[in-house]
């Protein structure tokens, strides 16, 4: 028995090929955040540590971010978004932002805590210096309110 085929309505001359105008136009249907945004792990590293009077080497700063990132993933390893983030190692996304100084980093930590955002504040030992905040993986829209004032680390 042959499959029946319905004919599509005629294509509008303004409609690009391959687009079926029987579907609502783009923007008319709300897609869940998960379908639009990838999971991202955000790091906020103290930029002042790279400058005088601290003048930490680049490798030391990178290590601080790595420690914080791994600690946040480990601490929240059972969270469904962390599990999903770790499923596809080749597609991991991280964004590294800069806090200008320790006060800004600690203020962010307090804001995240008050808003129940999962994070790790990494303290370099034995000096007990706050160096980096790493969030567990989130969708950008979930945490951008708290991070928008920080610029990419350069």
C-alpha cells in the first residue's frame, strides 16, 4: 500500500526555499532555555593578582582558575546540570571573567550566596588568599544578572 501524501499549501514568493510557511514564524514560539543555551561554567578570577604589587605569574593565575573549576564540578557532581555538562567533554564551555580586586570577588560571593547560586570560592593556601570563584554549570540566562558587571579576563 502506497503512503498517502498531502500537498503543501503554495509557497509564498517571499518565503525562502526549504521553509514551510505552515509553521509559526520565528519568535512566535517560546523555546525552553535548555534548547537555546548551552551549559556554561563561569569563573571569576582576580585580575589584580597579575599586576603590581602582587605580580603573580600567568601560570599561577591559570592554576587558581583550574583549581576552582575542578572543585566546583566535584562539589556539585551530583547536580543534573553538572552531570549533563560532563557528558560531552568536547563541548564544555567556560567563561573566565575578571574581578578587579578581592573586595569585588568577596562581594560577588556574598551575592551568589544570598541568591542560592552554587559556587566555590577558591582560597590559595597557606596564605588564605581568595583568588577565584567558580560556579557549577548553569545556563547563561540563569546567572547573567550576577555576572554582567564583570568583563572577560584579559
